[in-house]
């Protein structure tokens, strides 16, 4: 069974039609988890709190990465607003 067939079984024919219209011919990335819209805000607050408690920038990034399961680089990007 192809990926397209598997996706259509999951979302149904109407939503599959909309997906095809929107992304026709493109490759799209599907994350392993449903994105949490509040995650980035939480990470920024967590980072600021770690620094306020005396952590260096790198230690604050590492703490946030450990607690969220993200890479240090991704945490740095989130804190920088990217």
C-alpha cells in the first residue's frame, strides 16, 4: 500500500482531496508528534528562569533541551525567535 493510500485511509477521501489540492506534487514533512502551540513560549520562559537562577546561556539551553527532548540547537533557534 502506498503512502498516499495509507493517508487516505486515515483522513478520508474529502480531506485527502483538500490535501492534494494544497500540496500537489510537493514533499511534506509530517512530525512525529502533534505540535504544541504553547511549546515555544514555555521554552522561552524556562530559558529566562534558568538564567535568572544563575545558569550560563549554554547551561540554560542544555537544561531546556533535556527537559523538552529537543536539541540544543533547536532550543537556541526558538529562543532567538526562528
